[in-house]
C-alpha cells in the first residue's frame, strides 16, 4: 500500500456535525418558503426528508448528499412564485450564514495534518462560496490546498470530477490519497477515482451503511492520524 500523502474531505457530516449544523438550515429554508402556512411547511419538510417535530433527518434525505442546485430543483415545482436563480442565491446565502458545529476540534487536527506533510482538500456538494466561508469561520481556510463545491467546474459527488481535480492540483496519485466522508456519495466518488475511502460516523449514515463502500470506518476524523500511521508502505 502506498503511503497516504493527501486527504480529501467532505464538509457536512465530516468536518461539521450534520444534525447539529444542517437541521437549523433546513428549518429556516422551510420557514421562509412556507410563508406562514403550517401545511406547506409540513409538505416541504417531508420533501426534504426532515422531521420538524423530532428535529432529525430521514436516512434518504436529499439534504444529506445532494447539491444545493439539486435541492433547489426538488423544491421549485412546489414554489410557483419563486424565481429559480433568486432561490438558489437565497439558499446559498442561508448556507453561508449557517451556524456550523465542528465534529471535532478542527484547528489542532488540521495543523497536525500539515505538520505531517499532507496535502489537504475539500470536495463538497455545497456551493464553493459558502464552503469557503465555513472554513474561514472555523479558522482552517489557510490549511487547505484545494476547495471545490458543486459549482466550481468539476460537478458534484458521486461523480469523481472533484477528486480528479484535487489529484491534478496536487500532483498526487490516487493511491496516495484518502477520500474522507460520511455518505455513500463521498465514498463512491473516491472509489471511482481510485482513492482510498474512509467513512466517518458524524453524519446520518450508520457503520453498516458505509462499511461495504469504505476501506475503514472511523468514529470521526480525529482518528485519521492513527489510521494513517498504521498504514504500511510497500
């Protein structure tokens, strides 16, 4: 096995706790678009796979893995007065303003990754601008070599375009990189690019869901340095 020289991360559910972070965004989207109608709010929440009463996501919620554009397109047929371009801008703005809850203490961990000589990237199905805002708020934006959103020109996951872009940017080989994420979209994209795949349990999916698609399942990204150190070089 080649030494791990690069880490490519998903954002939501991986760097940031999914439920704690995106439940608030989903509630705000539903509240704004339902315009005071409880019935419409319930319908939109159901469409997004979000239980307003329990404050939790269904395992197949489109919010978990789909791009903001795909979520917009899912909602749009039920919002006849909404302009499609304006709605996407509005949703991205709400994402940029979202309160992000770190899955682990990010600054010391990413400082450690850089001290280990690793190249570090972000590949998210969020838009690039809010993604960069979230990294900046967490004070880790300067620790990334590469940031890609679904709108950065390489598409979104599970297609491997963002993975290939990271490889091109860093000059690393696929066997030298681990794609780290909490969803099947992340893992399938990594495998399609020939990368190692590392699943973490800070999203919605369970270990049973993720294990068939991953080389290893970790509790969270704090366990990555130990996993990297344990890899043998042949």
